[in-house]
């Protein structure tokens, strides 16, 4: 086994700290500072792009074919669309999420004059006033508004406060870390992925691990709006593993426990060899896992490929219930994904040809074509085994 022990106390603490920093896409400066401080504390080299994407590096025995992990720092949020005559704010979403989950959310509005708290409410919010009208109101961003916690009975009051069109709105996460290992919060997508990366990196630094090749740890700032890892890769990086949320829901195979390996998302299949290597590493290291295909999903990895990066991509996830809504995860999945990160980072480079951007057929990969009854090839996709270790000290019901 090569998986390392993950400091769950550190992982939990970092996740709590990250959740407290507002970071809707377009408003990520402070979360960049927060993660940079953690990297400095770990003694890891990093550099920051003009807009704030972070590229850290753990040196290996060879600079290429380098590997990279990527998570995004930005979250869902909103932006002021208009100042309304009733003293409230019309909103547009930042990122793709339903106004159904915005109703009742506590928020912070960041104006040039300072920050204000507020609440997103339906345009018909009082049962004493609208009676059944509150139940027949359609769902959509046209049917919600932001009530500012300041005197604002009209447009002029809002202007006096310094609030204007385009101001960023962060949605309060309201996190709960339960004794049974469950975590309930907004923005677990993808601050949990960031915490996983930092916890795995901490384990490797403290163990003095020298991987076979350089390992890059990438933190992007605009994944929720589709940009993702479009400009933070280096030519040396041959394999990119995104760490993000899996969609635990009816009709999906994701779980809130173990690792969920994505075989494809809406942009198509992930790299055949890299995804199957992830599954084999889980088997070899007794890490519980399952596979899934996501229909309405894209990640940092998809953005990188669409931007022209010639890299192998994979997506490993922690199952999230009610993604982009009132989200819930379990610490078992966070630990499992972090263990997989440490095991993959230490694994042997099997496709050495990837060190060159262009080469001949020598060393080129092979996908198995034999009939199943003629030869059992261990690299062929197989059903995953039963979970190989239980969720921490808790059972699958979440009971201690």
C-alpha cells in the first residue's frame, strides 16, 4: 500500500476556514490569500497568476511527465442586476444554480462603500399578505429579491448606501459539522475539494515523500462560470486529475462514502487509461470506490481540454447530496479521496511516452480488444468490490 494517513483534524479545520471566506466567482482575492497562507505554512513553492489562480509544486525525481491535481476556489453566488423601486435588489446568479435554493438564504452584499448583510426572499414573501399567492409563485430569479439589512425603501436609499448594479453577493454557507461525520453546508462544491488537496499535500510533505515526477497542485478561480483550468497548466503536465463533487442522487451511482470515479461528464469520456488507473489504485490500497457518469456536469478538466491542453484527464469526487443546493457530504469520502491523491501521486509512471508532447508509436498505449472469455485483462473495466473499510467509526446510516 502507498496511501498515506490523512490528518482529519487538519482537513476539517481547513474546510471550516475556507467556508468562512466568501468567494463567489469574480470575488476570489481573499480566498487566494487564505490558500496561499496554508501553502506557505506547509513550506510548498507556489506562484499566482495575474487574476489569482494558484500553481503549487511538489518536486519529484523528474520534471516530466508531470502530474497535476486541480480544485476550484470559487463558489456559486449572485450579482446585483438592478435597484428596485421598493428598495430591494434584483439579482442574477453567478454560476448555474436554481433560485429555488436561493430563497431564504442569508447573504453579504459587497458594495464600494462596504459590506451589508441581507436575505433573498420571494417577491411574495408574506403569507399574511398574499395568502395562497406565495404557493403559486413560479420558481426563478425573476421571482426573488434581496432585502438589505439597512434602511432602503426605494432606489435613492440604496444609492445612498453605496449599493449599485454589479455589486457581488455572497451566499452565507451556514456550515454544520456533525458528530457522526456528516457535513452540511453550502459551497462544499468545491471548498471540500480544496481541503482534500491541502490535506493530501500535508501528508506528503510530512512523510518526506519524493514522487517519481513533479506534482502540481492547481487552484482555479472561475470554474463555476466555465473557465476552470484554462490557463494555469504548464507544458510539462501530462495528466490532470480534477477533484470535485460527485452527484449523489437517484439515477446516479455516486455515494457520500468512498471515492466516486467519474467515467464521463457532459463533455465526454475521461481518459481511458487514467480513470482505470485510479480504480486500480483504489483496489490496491483498499480504498472504497464506485464509478459514475455525470450528464449535466463539467469540471476544471473539461475547461483545460477545451482550451487546447493535450493532457490526460480524470475526475475523482466526493459524493455530495443536493449539489448546488443545500449540500451534504461525509468525512469518509473526503478521507478516501485524499488517500487516493497520495497513492496516485506516489505511483509509478506507466506511460513514459507522455514525457514528450509528440513522439512515434513506440510506447503508445493499448486498449484491450480481446473477447472476455478468451482473456481476463485486469485493466478492463470491472464492477467495483464491496467497500473495503467502513466510514471512520460510524456506520453507513451516520449513527455513531
